[in-house]
């Protein structure tokens, strides 16, 4: 493709040297290096080693022929600097749809209560409400999403907390007691046992499930029958790798006392004292023993029991919760129709877990808590020294 007399790029030696430096030094942007190569290959001065057409330049550099013509034209009209750099925007930028006042109105709306019948604000609901209230006449969900993200607003999420500010001292004091117990040495004479309770709803199938076959998944009808609720009692020795789980009709003080007597007289008959870690449910205390048994029997059991309570809102400190979670995932995540069937399944799961002696190694210590949970500890100001 030939060029007219006014379309020819004629580079001065200084210009050619500058373009060659840009092309070979490797520090310039890829876009700037490309433009420099286009100008070097377009050069038709006497110093140019080769004459290239626009089509040859486009093919060699992998760009469109119009791009080559546009770069050359900018060089001829505005000079080498304009040809090397991106073309500056000639028209003023489009004004933003959301100014500071509008953004403040959107934030206030997002922080307000959602309409009746809605749990929280959604992007769709917020977009509609912003338009209905005349805050803006037209806005997309994406624009609204960016506004919320910029201001770190997430109306569809809620952060839950469990530890009130006023109870910090109580919480950390009881937490450190439990952490100290876990770090102690435990002997067969004084074992550590953690206990926790849970509830499971018994469900039956109205229609017989269809078994799995090659190429076909198992099918379970969504209709089911309610067959009552069972209380689960979990006793777990994390150091020995032993556990016992049973189901009962209720979880009253009497039920708890009967299970504790079973723990003392049958599970650990030779232990002098058992350190029992449990939550502070109103049935988990020595009083329950006196409700269930004569005073002499309750006293005998109580002397062999050292109850250690996890703090309120600190159930994660109870290792038995970990074992209950394993039980739920491995055994209970299905429909079980009767207490008898539940008992069979619990026995099978318990036997297998005890056979493998699955343990829990607790490594979180009091020293760790004072570092990682520093924000939970009360802050004290050092009193000024009194003058003598």
C-alpha cells in the first residue's frame, strides 16, 4: 500500500534513537513498545533499513492495519509523544449517577428496617425501593452493589455474638479453669470425662425408599412421619478414646442422675473420682442425685464426682461437643423411625468408635487463650503509685 507525500513518516536520527531505546530497553509498557515499533517500521527516511507497507507492519506486529494508520497519523499531526502514548479523552467524563447526598440516602435506607414481610434487604428489593422513593430515577443492581461494597454494607448478613461485654471476667475465669483441666495429667484413678446432651427427632418414611442401582441414585420421598423426640446423653473420655452414648425419652434431672450413676458404677467402677466437664444446665448438678436417689446413695455418688462447668456461651470448650458432631455426621444424618432402631444404630456406632479408640488431642492452653482471645479479657489500667 503506497503512501502520499504528506503521509510519510520521516524520523530524525534523535527520534529514531529514542524509539529504538524504547523498543529494546524492556522497561516501557507493552502498548508503548508496540507504538514505537510501528513508527520505526513506518520510517521512510534515508536511514531506514527497510521500507514496510501498512499491511506488512500489521501482519508482523499482529495488529489491524487501521491501528498502524492511526498511530502514524497521530505522529504526523501531534508529534512523537502523542503517537507513543494513548490518546487522551477529548470529551468530559460522564457524571456519576450517585453523588455524596444520594449515597448517604442509600446508606440510610440500607441501614433501616426492611419492609414488612421481609427478613432483610436484598439487592433487588433495595434497587426497587431506591427508585420508588425517587432517590434516583434509574439505577442498576450492579451500581447499587458497588455502592454497598464500597461502604462495607452487607444487609443480607448478620453477625452473631455470645459473650456480653459485662461478663468478660466471668467468662475468662471459667474458661481458664477448663483449659487448665485439659492440660493436667489424668490417671485411671481420676479420669477426665466430658458429657453433653442433644436431641434427635425420630422420622419415618411414608413411602418406601428406592435403593441405589448402577446408573441410578437412591431416592427418598420428601413425605415423612414424625415419631417423637429422643434425648441423647454423650459421655466421652478424650484421653482414653472411650465414649458411651445412650438415648432416653426425656432429659430431666432424674435421667441425668441415672446416667451419672451408670458412669460411676459401671463405666468407671474403680475410679476414686471422676472429673466431669459439662455445661451449666440446671439438671447438671449434685442436687439431681438427691432427687433421684436416697441421701446415702446420692452422697456416695457425689463424693466420687468433681463437676467442672464450661462458661455460659462457651460450649465450644466441651470436647463432648466434638464427639456429638461426629455422631451426627456418621450415624444420625438420616431418618430413624423408632427408639429401638436408634438404640441399635447408636450401639453399632459406639462399638466401632471404641474399637478404634478415636481420641481428641486438646492443644489450646490458657497461655494460648491470653494471646488469641486477648479481646475477651477485661482491660485494667495500672494504678498510679502512691506517694510515700
